[in-house]
C-alpha cells in the first residue's frame, strides 16, 4: 500500500512539474502576495483534499471554506515557506510532515486584492491536527472525486480583473466552496486530468 501511495504522488508531482505556471503580472502591482497549501492524502484508497473553514471573526473571509495559508511575510524566504508556516500556525501541520509536490497556477481574491500562490503537498493520514481557534473553525476532508463529475460545479464566472479567470462553486457535504478556493480546486483537477493521473487512479 505504501508503494501505491508513492506511485500516485509521484505521478501528481510529474503532472505539476511538466507545465508552465500561469501567472498574473497585470494585477501583481495592486495585490498583496499570499500563499496557501493544498494538502492531499489517500483515505481508504481515495485521493482526498483537506480544507479549513475560517473562523467567523477573522478579519478577511470569515466563515469561508479555504486552504491553510496567509500573507507572505517580509521575513519569509518564499511563498512556499509561507504556505507551510501558515499551515503550522493554523492547524498544527508541521512543515517536516509535508512533501510539497509542486505549485499550481496563481490565483487571486478581489476584496481585499490578494495574489495567491498555491502549493500542493502530501500529508500523513491520519494526522493529529492542532486547530488554532482564533483562525480556524474546523477542518473539512473532501474526496477529490466530488469535484470531478460533470454537474459538480454549480457556479459561473464572477467576471473579473483577469479576463479568463473562472470562479466555479461547489456544494459539498452542505459546505459551499466558492471563489478563489474553488478556482484552485478546479485548476488542480484540470492538471490531473491533462496528466492522465485520474485515469491511472481509477
């Protein structure tokens, strides 16, 4: 089983690395850089994505389903470091327990304007998280397959600063996943499809 896990994650890493990352240079000068981790793991043989639901009282995007992450601090050597640091601060996920497989395309938020650098990383399962209640209400685990059916997306284009940037919406287990988080999920799923990773897994 361990070898099966390694093989799948190696395929994902390959799919992420054999591509040109789409960037958003046009909005970089008006946006604050931030980074998120897209944690994935195999649960009962099924590729699963970990989300957080932000505490309702946080300054930005309270109550939204998101990925662990935050603003790139001036002392952070890279956005990848930021994603790992914030994951440790928010849910107690130690950086040494994450294997970063690669980056996704840059994404963004509108209010306030952030430019988001997402990174996909594998994490152990099960894991003893330590949720920081000042920032996070709860952790949500969703099988990636939930986002792949033809009718999974219930949303449409929000229109935006970047002409081709699409924001889908997903309703999973009673939780609405929308905006930037949903666009990151859609980007990840599309990369896996183009890399034939999902065909191999099925």
